[in-house]
């Protein structure tokens, strides 16, 4: 199947009927830094990639999103030995795992472009699984778990997570929004059951075997890595080209991306607070008899639907993906601030259900917005860098919330403060609308499809309107600009 596809692509590239002296798509591709093919938007291999990406996201973040169970377990132990900083010390273990996933994402982006999607994902699965296995020998030693569960698992997760999103752009374009929704719904799906699984394991097989079983589950990622084969043409690169590819600084020349990459991390200072502190919050605010895992499960359930629904909406022609993300942040901030006011368990569940729906919207937009702003060539590192910037708020947020609770004995201040940044960030993101970016080939590719005839009389749907783009395509900028989207100039049969 791959050979047939390559033959069809080569035939398309040799089309000679370019008007007004425009360079052929083949020449444009040869002059660009990285050759591409049009994503097939379907097929057995493409959907296998979706399934494996779904599993990678689900396993990695299903465990992280269920870390509130670990937080309650660790804080209860620390309180039993009269540790006055029990809450923030326990929160640090979980927040380090989430923070490390994101702080190391730029490294994952560089490695992905240097050694390949499959190798990077396999390496990440091995490190994450190893971190879980080593954690099984640490018992309740929180300081040791900061490294094994926090740093090792987080680093491995970063190497696996970034490629699992980046590979989607190689196989999908028109369906990229819904596909991202499906893939990111993996974390919601796994979160729904993972908190109960971990809680059952802690009660029945104790902490050591809990980590060992989780290590075996995480090892599945190494098998998923084998499927992540990109569809770019194979090309030989010299050292200078390799260095340029590995460190794609061009994305930082895109003002729209810079604004997005700075405001999204700011908006996430309170994001992970709910996941880490919810079981303890329920115990303190609602009742010790209430199920502290259920609100997180509710977030997972509606987040699953949110990712699918908003992923579908993101593919509609007139829908602005950034506006959707702004709406999601605003609602998430409001819901977080309202949680301390919930005086019944039912009201708290309703709040978390609403929060989860828009959490799904926010998460499902990360990949599509990155591809929209930076194209296929820049998307891998665009995702990696923004996740890296998110590491600071995601790590500090739960820790600071724990410190506020240790000091005040109440979660009111912690949850109110956690809801403020996403509201401010959602409003500030309107600045993107007023920033202009240079026109690129990707802009031309978004024009309505034009029909051109092949020399043998076949009808081809060309992704560019050559009548309107002649002057630009002949310019030297046609192959140099990639921030708004990589060149997409091959024809489709």
C-alpha cells in the first residue's frame, strides 16, 4: 500500500501544466527544508495510528489525572507521622509528574525531529515504565518518589506524548480536529476507571505492587510506538540541515504563536489543582463518607464528550479554534472558583461535569491550533515548546494550593485563586486577532480547491489556485515561510 501511494504521489509531482511560468510542486518541495505528502485522512494505517495515540494519551494522563488518589494516600501517611507540610509535600510528587511531562516536551520535540517519531515514543515508554517500576521499591519515601514517579515517569511521558500528537498531522488534515478529539479523549476514558483501579490496588495489593502493575500497563506505549511511521519523503540531510531542523526557531517569528504560547501557560496555573486536591477537598468540605474519586470521574466523563463534540466543531469551515479555546478557559475558571461554594455533593458533581465538558474542549484544541499557526513542519516543536512553558504553572499550582491549605486549613482561597488565571488568559487571547502574520503557502492552500487537468486527461484537485498565487509561488519566500503552515503543494487524485 505504501509503494502504491508513493507511486501516485510521484506521478502527481511530475504534472507539467503549471500556468504563467510557475515552478512545479516538485521543484518547490525539493527547495524546501522538508518534503511532505498530502495526509490521506483515512485508511487502515491512519486509524491504527489514532488508536495507538489514543492509548498513549490514555495511559499517561489516566495515571496523572488520578494522582489525587496517591495524594490522599501520601498525605494521610505524612499526617500520621505528624508532618506539618503533609499536603504540599504529597502534592509535589503528583505535580512534578505533570510538570515534567511538559517541561521536557521541547526536548521531546527536538528528539522527534532528530531521531524520529517511533524511536522517541519507544524511548519515552521505556523510561516511564522504568520510573514506575523503580517507584515500587520506594514505598512511602516521598523524597525518592519525587524523582522516580515525578521526574522519571514525567520525562518518559513527555517523550511519548508529544509524538503521539504530532503524528496525527501526517495522516489527517480535513479531519484533524475530530481526530485530535478522539485521541485526547483517551486520557478522559482512562481517567474514568483509573482512579478506582488505583484505589483498589492500594487497598488490596499495597503500594509496591500498585506501581509494578502500573509499570506493566505503561510498557504498552512501547508497542504503540511501532505504528508511528511518518509519511514524509525520505531525504538526506547534511549536518547544517539537521541542526536547522532540530531547532526550529522560525516558529518564534510568528507573533500569533508567541502570544498563544505565552498566554496558555499563564492560564493553566490552577488547572491541575482540581485533579490533585479533589479527593482531599471532598473529605474536608463535603463529607468524609463521600466518594472523593467521583468528581474526578465526572470530569473525565464529560471531558470525553467535550473532546469529541468540540473536535468535530473545530473541523467546520467557519469555526475559529482559538475562540473555542478561549471559551473553554473562561468556563473552566468560573467553575473552579465556584467549587468552594458547593455545599452539597450533588452541586459539586454538577460543577465538575460542566468543568469537564470545557476541559475536553480546551485539550482537543491544542493540536489543531498548533498545526493552524505553525503548519506540519513547525507543529511538533510548536506543541513541544508550549507544553514546556506549561510545566511551570502545572508544577507550582498544586503545590501552592497545598501550601495555602496547610496555612489556612481551608480550600476556599486555593480554589478561588486557581480560577483567576484562566479567566484573565481567555480574555487576553483576543490579542491574537489583532496581530498580522506574513502570508505563506499554507494560506494559499486554504483557498477553495481548483480543478486542473493532467496531461492524460485525468481531473486533479489541486490544493493551490495557481492563477491567483503565481506571483507568490515564484518568489523566494514561497519555500522559506513555514510558521503559518508547511508547504502543501502536492496534488490529490
